[in-house]
C-alpha cells in the first residue's frame, strides 16, 4: 500500500512551476563558536550543535521554512543514506500565490 498523501490540488500559477527543480536545505542545528575557537578547528574536531539527535530538523527553500521532520536512516539497498520523515508542513500553496 502507498503511504503517500493524496496530492494537493494546485492553482494555475503553482502548476506552471511543478517541473522546476528546487534545492531543499535541511537544518540539523546551529553552532556559535567564538572566532578564536573556530580558527583552532582542525581535522577530526567536534563542533557541538544546539540540538540533540532526536530533535526535529527544519527544511528550507531559500530562507523560507517549509517543513519540519525527523531524520531517518534508510534500509535495504539504500542503507546508510539519510532521509527526513515530514511531521509538519507549511501551507506551500499560499507561498506561491
């Protein structure tokens, strides 16, 4: 059984852009080191982020937050590849109008 939701009906304006590829950035956390600490970073250094492994990640198109979700690791022939299970999606249609 396919667990994808039914497609959202698109306005004429939105339909014009459905074949245009976009880049989605997934933000897993932020770090705010002092410049002196940043200058001392080297190979194998660890930069601590402001989030935990199980915290939600944020998905952005440009600077616009479009969704939140949980990181997952895929199984099978794609084992080790990261994915995001969406838990909250903004009203994308309103942003295109």
